[in-house]
């Protein structure tokens, strides 16, 4: 681990560990125990936070991301008023199986996981590639999906700059973590937000998910590129989504261009759009307080 990241671990805020046998739901992503459930031939790893009543909010993660890649500032705040579920899909983190290399397979696995938990209705927050899965779930299972938040994502055929921005991120000398470049603008405010984000995501020191390697990156890269480069000129998936949708993006998303989010907003039947200033792919982490306020209002009304 980089020295920089080690120092972040030392200064990160510590939290009391919530025992797995506790009758109360864990309040913090940093300490929530990892649970397991089998579905579709896969043993899924997941964590639950927040109250036990209410419509669960299921979070769908980005390219190569695991449960520990979520920002506690977002997850913990959302879990104050509703059940929140984070999980690793097939082959990622502590979930077994061969990692899926298509959005269709990711969607099928996510649906099986949700069904195994016994939920009859859920809300979804799909970030980046997770937004692709959220769109498919909402279109295919309208009886299950109540509301959808699509953050830093795009539609089928919406294009991507994945390889370009990854190359730029990894070409920097002594870069502590590529997300400070991929997720945040490179202004002083953006860089500060990136540093604070990294401190938060590395705050969990025990029972962390294993990091994603080349196998996961290759499979996810294929899924992302195929989805974003396969035309859907009639916007069939978007037009099949009748649920309320909150579309959220940054002013300059360099990975999945901002214009894609604007197009989704225009094509969806019942959508709202939030654009954050001076922000990149991870605008919901840079403006975490504002995002949670918007998400809470959207999900609650």
C-alpha cells in the first residue's frame, strides 16, 4: 500500500465496531459486518445499514468497484432514514464466481440477489456502470423497482472515454489513487474534495473487500464499452422506464460525458436532473451533503 494511503488510515476517524450479532442495524459503512447470501449459483457478499423498516435502497457500484469503494459520507447519511444495502456482484470483492463481462449478466445477478433478500419493492442508486444495471432492472422489473437515482452514468450507446481517462490517471507520477483524477475536477476545490473522499473510503480498516485485479477490470471494461457503444437509436430501454428517476452528474464528467446524462433526462418519461458545478465523474462524492439532501427529498416524496 502507498505510504500516502497508510497515512490516511492513521488519521481517519475511528468508529466503534458493531458486532455482527447486534439486534440493531449497523449505522456506519466503516463498521457494518459483511454478510453472505446465495442466489443464482453465487454467494453474494453484502452489508446492510439503517432502519429495518421502509423501502430499501440498493446501491449498484462502478467499474471495478467493491463495497469499500462507496463513500461513507453518502451511504451513512442515506441510511439515517431508510434501509441501505451495498453488495458485490458476481466475482467482485468477497463475492465468488467468475466476474460478469456483460451488463445483461450483471443485471440478472443483481435481480437474483435482491430476490434472495426477499424484498418486494426497492429503490435503486446506480453509480457509473451501476447506472447501466439500474436502468435495465427498472425497465425489466417495474413491479420491483419503485424509484431510481442514476449518478455519473449514461444510456446504452451514450459513449465513453474510459480508456483515455484511465490512461491519463495512471500516467501521473506518484499518483496516490486514480480516483482523485477520475472522479474530481483538477481545480483546487476539486483536488481538496478528492483528498477528503479518499480519507473517507479508506477509513474502514477491518474486513475490507479485496481489491479488484486485471480479471475484473478486463471483464468490466468489456461490459462498459459494449453497453456504451451499442446503439439504441429509439432509446428503448429509457422509454421502458416509467418510474420516477433522478439523474445526477457533474459539470464536466470526463469518463461518461455529461451530455449523456442530459440526454437521459430528456428521454425518460418522469425524470429530474441535477448538475453540480466544477465537478467530474464523482460529483455525488464532491457534493455529498447536497446530493444526499436531493436524494432524500426525491425518495421520500
